[in-house]
C-alpha cells in the first residue's frame, strides 16, 4: 500500500478535512494491524523450516546401491618430467549401504578395483607397472572401505559428502579421506570426487625409465553412478 501523506490531500483538495482525517486514521489502524500480524507470524517460521528440512531429509533414498559400470569412470594422473600420463581403472565394483541414523544419513562404502586391468595406454609402461610397481600377480585387487557422511544438509542438486576410510594397495593399508559431491535422484546416486595419494605411502617405487622420472603424488578423479539393488 503506498504511503499516504496529509499534504497530498491538502494540496489537491481531493477530500474535505473531515473525510481526509478519517481516512488517515483508518490507514494508521491498518498499518498497526499489519505489523502486529507480521510479528505474531514470526514464531511460526522455525517449526515450518524444521518441517521442510524433515521432508527433504526423508527424500534421500536408503538401502543397498551397486555400481553402474557402464556409467562410471575412475582415472588417475601421474605427473613426470615429460608432462605426465593418465591411466584408467575400467574394472570396478562398488557397493554402498545408505542408512538414516540420528537425524542424518551415512553410507557404508566398499570399492574393489581389478589392478590387473589398470591401463595407461602404453603397453610397455603397463607391463612394468603391473610387474614391478603394483605386483598384480600377487595383489590383484585394490580395495577401499569406509563411511560416507554428510557435510551439507541434503537438498535438491549437489551436496557435499566426506568419505573416510581405509585404502589397501598391495599389502599396504592407509587412512584416506575423499571429498565427494553427490546428487540424489530416485533410487540413484551420482557421485564425483577427487583425491591425491602418494606412491611412497604404499611402498610403491617411483616409476623411472631412462630419462623419464615420475612424481610421487597420484591425482585420482572419479565419477560414479550407483543404483538401488
């Protein structure tokens, strides 16, 4: 409602003084009533917000989810003095059990990678990697187990999750944390994440060949789709 000033009526003579004064008094009453109603409604906002949050929380799918390998991808990058190289791990298995607990959600995660299938696009490099570095004949599987916990309230669109777990490569196991971005759909989770591990932490020799020398850190990027089982 526009602000009404007595000068507006006085300047234009739109109403006689008696009618003008009555209108101003009525406007003042309506303004006070509007302010009182607004003040009385404020305490309602908090329970409404909690109700909306509860509805959103209950919409996250729970149960057991398994990897959709056709729509999942895991790759790694190793820097070296020639610009680095990228590898992929095409043989993946993953299971996540999502539960609602204490007003939030958490997921128990198990990932298995067939180390024998890891490829960098160079047969010579792959052969050396499998034989000398990963020793895939003795240690054919890389495993990650852990628990994923929410960092953000669940909502439509992406929200942050932290996966805390144990990564085993060869006969070495180390604690790891992997920050994830997750989108929850009906019976589907879309997961993206990046992490860095060091070869030396798992007692893997730094790759060297002639004038080629790799760096210790390995950058891992994953895009996974898990579906309800």
